[in-house]
């Protein structure tokens, strides 16, 4: 099996040739923040939180889709990267109405955890306060666009794991919204199997089980792991 | 040693942050050895005083009274602290912002929804006029320190105040942010 040796934050790391810098770093115990990445579905490199610096290149690279290379010198935690990560998370907060105090995911939210880990204590950008809808037409679940960060985890998990492709994105820029079927109310989306994988994949309180009240949500990823293991290893381990 | 001049104000919030502050119980007695309370919703003082060292600001800026008071606070305080989520982010107080101007909100609440049948509240000089947009404090004046949480845990308030009291004692040192 081909391996590559690279340097991450001054530490020599050996990784399999097909590994990403993100995975190699995490295996070596070096933490890189991420938001759109979800184990078991394809990586898109869209949230830009896992950006790293590569020696000899001016471009910042998303480490979750960057393959390791021999002799590569990676820096994951520089002042420039720290500032950009902070900026990205602040912009996410400014772009929608997160209002954490009254969110089902309060204290169980990856966006909140990220804000804490990158050292945000307030948002320097003007809040946009967009008008965003809440759709509770589905009998079991709801989508609150006020809290969506457009990570597309729901889109990918629905397409790649469940195979339904109920979710997609419509619009551009700040007008982008996750949609069900042909931009219909979720309750009318015939392709939805009501499996709930999107709810478990969502990093925030944007997708939720109906009946969950403020700060009660607990994410359960075991059902995703179960199916990924079953598909990849042909092992049905509960 | 002279006690520091300490104030707290209550803008557009539910007073929960002040309740959390009061939950510090007996530690408030220790704090009182360090600071003198010169203005607060829990004290009967009419005018915001001059030469305040530390001021906690609870709530978002939601009406004209808040706007006037926060400017006085900034002018007369060395360290202004956004105290709790409404002050830091707008939080629940700012949930009306996506719904439009203050006029459309008042019309919706007082005329269109069932229950209340008008008229629109209008008592000049008594009921403060709502601003069209609720803002977090730092969008209006410079803020030196932030204490988030809805409400911030008493232990977090205590930790921050301890830090700020030390910073305020050392006048030449830059204020902790």
C-alpha cells in the first residue's frame, strides 16, 4: 500500500496515498475545524473552514478534499487561517436568524461549538435579519430556514445514503434555500421516505423532529454509521 | 482602596441577565467590597451618573429611550460590557426585525391578530417609540467586553467581572476584550 510522508504543523505524518490532508491530520491528532464535512457521504469542500496553508503555494486549500503528497508542508493553524475561520463563522451567523436561545439545538449545535472553538464572542458584521420560512408540513419533521447554513449535508445524505434525493438547493448567494422535491412543502414531497437521516445529518437546528423544544435535541449518528458500515463492509452491526 | 464605580442598565431584554447576576448570591457581598453600585434597575437612581468604571448592558437597542441611554452609558463609562445574548446578538428582542418596520409590527400585533383590537399605542413622552430595527449594542456604540448566554451563567458573570475589576484597577492597561 503506497504511503506518503508529509509535515503538518511541524509534525512528520505518514498517511495512505489516497488519504486527504484532513484525515491525515485527524489521525495524527491535529484538529482542523469543519462544518460541511460528514463521515459517510461525499466531501464537497464548500464551507471553507478546513482551509490550510501549503508551503510554496499562495492558495489556501480545503484540506477535506486535498490529497496528501510526498514532502508536502501543511500549516493548519496560522493567524491568517484563524482570522478567516472566525470571519466565515461570523458571516454564517449574520446571514440568518439563528437566535440560539430559542433553538431546538441550543447547546447541541455544531455551529455553536465552532463559534466557541474559533473564539467568537460577538459578530462584527451587520446582521442581515432575512425573512426566512419555517416549514412544518411534514408529519414528523420540520425545516427552519432561519437556522440553515447551507452545508448541503441533508442533500448528500438523502441522495447518497437513503437514495431518495428529496433535498436540493435552489436560488443563488444569500437567496439560496434547501428545498424538497420541486420546491414544494416538505409534506407534499412524494420522494421523501420519512427516514429522518437529513435531521440527524444537519449540524444545526435547521432540520428537526417535531415535538422537540428548546435545547432538547440530541444528535444520533449511529443510524448513519450503521448503513455506511453495512454498505461498505457488508456488516450489519447495530 | 477606593471602590470602582459600577453600573448596570436594562434595555430591550427580559431582565433574566440581571436575575442571573443576582444568582451570584453571597459573592455579591464580596463584589460590593470592590465596587459601588451607582446606577441599576435594581437601585432607585434616576440619572445615569458620570465617571462610571464598569457598566453591564443587558438587552438590545429597541426603542428611542434605549438609544438615548446607551449613548449616555458610552459617554460616561470606561468599560462597557454587552451583557447577555440580547445585547450581544439582538436575540429574541430582534426577532421582529425580519417582519419589517415598527409600524408594520405594531399593526400586525394590535390590529391584525385576534385578541387585541387596537388602537395602536401612542403616548408621546410616556411610551418610548420603537425603532424600526432592533440592534445589538455594538452596532450602536463601541463595546469593550462581551458576556454571552441567555442568560449568562452566574459563574461566567463572576469570572468576567473578576477579570474586568482587575483590568479597571489598572487604568493604563488595555481593557480585556
